[in-house]
C-alpha cells in the first residue's frame, strides 16, 4: 500500500477501518493513522488532516501515547509541507511538549525502576551477606567443633601411642634382658664347653705326645739293644771257627737290618702328624730339598729329645747328630745364634 500509494490501497484501508468499527476493535486508530499518512504522501491535505486529527483525538481518548506522539508528528509534517506554519508550529510544540513529558515519564519510570532494582539488589546483597555471614558462622562453629574433636582424637591417639610405645619398649627391654641372660648362659656354656674341650684336647695331646715320645724311646731302646747284641756278636766271632763265625755274621747282618728305622719311622710319622698338622708341609715350603733324615731330625728336635737320645733313635753317634743339626739350621735359613728348637716349635 505505502509503496504504490494507489487508489485501491486507500480503498482497502477504508474497508479495514469499516470492519474494525463494526467489530468494535481497537486497531482502527492504526488504520486512520495510516490513511492520514498516505493522504499526506499524495498531497491530499484535507483528507490527511481529517484522518490524522480523528486518530489524534482517539489516541487521546484511549491514552495511547505512541499514536498521540505519532499523529502529532504527522500533523506537523503535513502543515509544514503545505506551508501552513502556524498550524505546523502548534503541532510541533505540542509534539515536543508531549514527547518531553513522555520521555520524562519514561526517565522517571526508568529511574524508579533502576532505584527499585538497586534497592532490591542491595537488599538481596544484604540478604546474601547475612546468609553468608550465617553460613560462615555455622562453618566456623563446625570447624571449631571439628577442630576440638580432632584435637581430642589426636590427644587420645597420642596417649594410646605413648602407652603402646611404653608397652612395646617394656617388652623389648624384657626381651633384651632375656636375650642378654640367654647370651650370658650361652657364653658360659660355650666357655665351659671350650674349657672341657681344651682339657680334652690337652689330655689327648699329652697322651699322644707321650705315645710319640714312648714310641721314639722304644725305637731308641730297640736300636740300642740291637747295637749291643751286634757288638757282642762281633766280639765273640773272633773266638769261633770259620763255620760258626759265618753263622754269627749272618745273624749280625739280620740284626743290622733290624736297625733300619724306615718302618718305625712311618708309624712315628703318623703319630707325629696327628699332633703337628702340616708341619712337614711347612718345612718343605721353606726348603723343598730337605731329605727324609732332615724331616726325622726336625721331628725329634720338636719333641725336645736330647742330642744323645736323638742320636740313639737315628742310630748315629751324638757327634753326627750334632753336625746334622748344624747342617739343618743352614738348610732352614736360620741366622747364627737363632735357636733351632724355638723355630721348630713355632711351626
């Protein structure tokens, strides 16, 4: 309608206005305003003024501020366009006054709304603050209660822990005393056992040493007896004829064979090594070139046999035994003045 501004468009608006009036609808004010605006556009001043004036009066009657302001503006534009400045000025002033009053009302209402909102907001803030304060107080109270309960629990736990620790320490101390007592008893038993074992070993050592010395002395006595018989046979052989002499020399030869101490030495060595473990091994480490006679001389010297007794066991003269000892010291790399018996007893 507003684009073409045709006559047909005005007819439709008038028909709409008639229908609104018949149906008693409040929208006729908008139709009359549109008709007034339309006639203004096509320069039909009278028709435009007619419909705009009617719309203005109806707007005042219904207190429709929007259409009051709109019709005043259109009437001002209508009269201004047609150079009717007096009417134009009147409607312009009326329009401005009404617009200002409306704006003031709106501003007042807006200020009132803002104030109400501000007051409501402040009240809400105060309510929230009071609620927060109440919640904070409740939270502080709960925290205080929880803190007190926690302290009580911690205190009880500490007491329980202290009592448990005391019991544990007391039990540990009791166990330590028992262990110490057991250890003392065990040490005492071990000492007694060690003493008994030492006594047993000492007795056994003394017994074996006696056996060893006895065996050496038996060897000495046997060799001495065989030597005396051999010498006696040699002395008697000169008084007999040749046949009997041959028979005696055969007996003498058998006796001299009996003076061979190898078999006796093997038995002696077994006894000796039971008492002096690794003795001969150590000697061999000092000098691998030691002979069987050297080993025998070392063993007899360690048994503290005299030079004469040693010579008798080895079936040699005391002088030979002395020389043999001197050579043995050199073989064992002993310094001059160093005691052979002390050195051998240290092995």
